[in-house]
């Protein structure tokens, strides 16, 4: 009888791939092409190795089907050549963001610190603008102070220029007006000047008129009597000067605000203030950037001191993988892809998820969690055992252990105990991650199996809340680390519970869920896991601390037993003194089973190893052994007592020579 054996493949080939710098687009493009070619070759090698199947011919013409894995069980490839264009672009962008954040020491900043840092940066950026504006204002103020008398002059100069155009058009009229203005007395002259555009205050004009009137009178007196005029000038020169000064001061006081009027009341203080402001204005005019340069230099020194005090940590890593892309580790891309996949290749969201994961690991001290010790009873609740068809390590979660009330109270009795339960669960996850390979083509995720047999129901509030919290934290901080999540021995109430927690899960996470009723447990697991990697309590052939069979030792053969038919399996023993060991299981059993040794010599007696007996659905795999004293064969007989339902039989054996 010909049978087909499925061998577990070692699909963990890896190659060295040099990562390109995000700052060099051309280099990235060239490196991407190179990596795609290498990835394609590695992928072909992996596929060929996985498709390798060994056939064993036991004399029957028919070839039974191999133990097939589920066709829909396909994890996203981490080969760069398999990524779509927008996915490759997103990966390059994320690498650039991570590189920039690490070199700027901002990857591990909390949101509050990040916002505060941004505000400080904005203030520093605004400082030069403010200083420049202040300098400009001071310079303008200085010019206004010093050049107030000139403004009028400027206006006088500008108006003739503007009027110059009119001069060309009407030179005679302008000339006539000018002559009239010159001949007329000061009052009329000031009025005309105001009309042209000098816009002097009325108070100034009035004072000017009075001064000009007196000047005219004096001129007339001098003309009539020159000797008296000279005597008057010699007697009262100081009085006239004082009078003029008082009038000019009164004019200025009328125009100035209250604060300036006070300053005018103190001539000495006024002179000192004017002198100091004039010096400051002159200094700013001569060197307007001096203050800005000094402050910029001080700010630069402070920044340099801060940078020296806070060294850039280029060795930031997670799960043993360096995150700085420029280090050239190909595992960096594999880890970054996990965050991109979890956020549907939205670069900013993936970056925030990575940053939050690093902050969470730092806050909860996850890097040292493997060294912590927890209640040894929890070892039976979750543990790593075996691998699936694709080499994913398998993690079993058996919550039926909490059916024990004392153990339940000991685990969930207080808030502190519940926190310890969460830390223990994270430790289990970290132990599983230690078995992963983050190289391209390597296995970088786990297969989760959750056994709900005898699990406490929804009435156990503490377990429900702890589970909900654990699921949320695992989803947020371990992206794409679960290739498939299989729930077995699912009771009816769990479907209602799943409907409650479902809104808290992403669509991608929910798409990985598989549910199996008690009668379909082994059949479901076999679609994902080889029979020799499934524990015997779940219908497989794997035994704890097995000394007879190990990985790759003893190939599993699958045989279909049709309804109402009988199948015999014959294992030859050509030499005497050999010891044979075998395992056999029928899915769902409900068959009659017996074991015999038939000697080659027809004159010898047949030895009955196991009498025919009915095997029920709850029976585990059979293991037996036999040592022959003469050549012959082992015959295993399976009779399907169900006439309408075919059965699947799995077996393996090993012969130890004498």
C-alpha cells in the first residue's frame, strides 16, 4: 500500500541584504532592485523545499492523499519583491522617519514632551524675528528723533519735486507764486506752505506768526533809527533769547504727550535722555545686527551644551532588532513592515504605533521581563509547544485551569494579582518571540491556539476584564506577531463573548480567527499543524519528553478508511532481534482496532499484540512496541464500523536494529 509522507520543511533561509539610506533616492532604487532579485531567488528556493514530498511504497497500488495544510492559511510575505509599489514607498518613508527621529533623539519622546519641544522650537525660531523687528523699530525711532526737523525739510524737498512736474507744465505760474510768497509777510507764507504739504500743527503756525510779526516790527524800527536798535540789542540780548526759548518750549509742550511734558520740565534729565537715546540709536544704525548676533551665539552655545549632555542613542532596538535603518540590518525592514501592515501602510500611523510600543516597553520594563519569576501553576495555562506546517512556533492557551476556584482567586483576587497575570502573559509572548527569525524569508510570527474546554464563563468578571485588557495590549504592542489564532473546544456562550470583544479588534486581527467545535478539534488543527507536532490530548502524535520520536524522526503517513471497510497496515521486520515502535490514531475513532505479529515462517505461530477492541472518540493516539525473535511483519488492522462515514488514519513507526 502506497502512502505519502509530509515532511516539515526548514523554510528559514536568509540572505544578507544591504539597506539603503533614505536620503539617497537613487541608491534606494538601485538597492531595491537588487534586493528584489535576491528575494525572488530565495523565495523560489523556499517554495521548492516546501513542495518536496517523500513517498513510501508499502505494496498497494493506490496512493493516499498527503496531510494537506489549509490553502487559505497564507501569511504576508516579508520579501521586498512581493510588496506592491505603494507598500515599498511606504517602507522607504517609514525608514526615513525612524532614522530622522533616532538621530534627533525624538523617537522616545512622550506626546507632552514632543509638544513642549515643538513649542520651544517655535519660540526660538520667533526670537530672531522679534529682535529684528525691535531693531528696526529702534532704528526708525532713532531716525525720527534725530530727523524730525529734517522731515519737514524732506517734505519741502519732496513737494517741489512733485511740483517739479507741474513746474514743467506751468513754470510761469509757479514762479509768480514763489515770488509772491517771498514778498509776503511770514503769516501768509506759513499758510501757503501748509497748503503745499508740510502739514504743520496750528499751534506751531500761530507761534511762528507771532515770532515773525515781532521780527518785522524790529526790522522796521531798525530802519527808522539804527542807533537805538543797536543799543536795544546790546541791552537785552539774553531776554530775547530766553523769550524765544520759552515760546518754542511752549510749542513743543503743546504737541508732546504728558510723559514728554514732564521730561521737558527737567532740562538736564531731558538732555541726558536725549543723549543716551541718540547714542543707542546711532549704535543700532551703525551695527543693527549686533544684538541679534550675540543672542544667536548664546542660543547656539546653549543648544550645543544640551546636545553634548544628551547623547544620541543610535542603538535603539526592539526584540533584538536595531531600528536605525542606516545600520544595514535586514531585520529592521521586517520589523518595520509589521507596523506598516498593522496600520494598512499608513506611514504616520505606523510610526506613532512604533513610538508608542517603545514607550510602553520602557514604562513597563518589558526588556527585563524574561528574568522575572511567576507562579509555577501558570505554566499549564500558556506554553510553547511545536511548530506548524510553515514553521511558526505554536503557543497553547488553556484557560480551563481557572475552573479551580482557589487557583482563580490566587490569580485574579486583587488588582495587583491581575497586573501580575498580564506581565506573565507578556513574558509568554516574549519567550515565543525568542524562537522567531526576523531575516527575510524567516518565520517572524506565532500560531496561537486557545483551548476553551472547561473555561469559566462570562460570569467570571475578573477573567473577562483581564483577557480584554491583555488582548488590547497584545494587539497594540505586538503587531503582526500572530499568523493565526485558533479557538478549539468552543462552547456556545463564547460566540456571545466574542461578539462583545470583537469591536475592540481590527478587521485584520479578526480575519485570523478560526473556531472549532469539540468534534472538529483534531481535524481543524491538522489543517495547520503536522500530526507529529500536535499534542496527543488534541488528537496528534506528539508526547511530552518523547524519547522515541523527535522532529523529523518517524514520518507520518495518512490513510483514508472508507465507510464499512477494513484497512491493514503491514510493517516488515526482515531481521530477528529488532525492536519496532509505532504510533497510530484515527480521527474521531469509532473503529475496531487490533495488532499482530505474523512470522515469515509459515510453521510459526502468529503473536497477538493487541486484541481487537473498539476505540471511542475520546481515545488518544495508540503507542506500542514489539521485539521480534524471528523475521516477519507487524500487521495493524482498522475496521470502520460506520458504513456511511470515512475515517482518516495517521501512523508512524521506527525500527531499532538488534
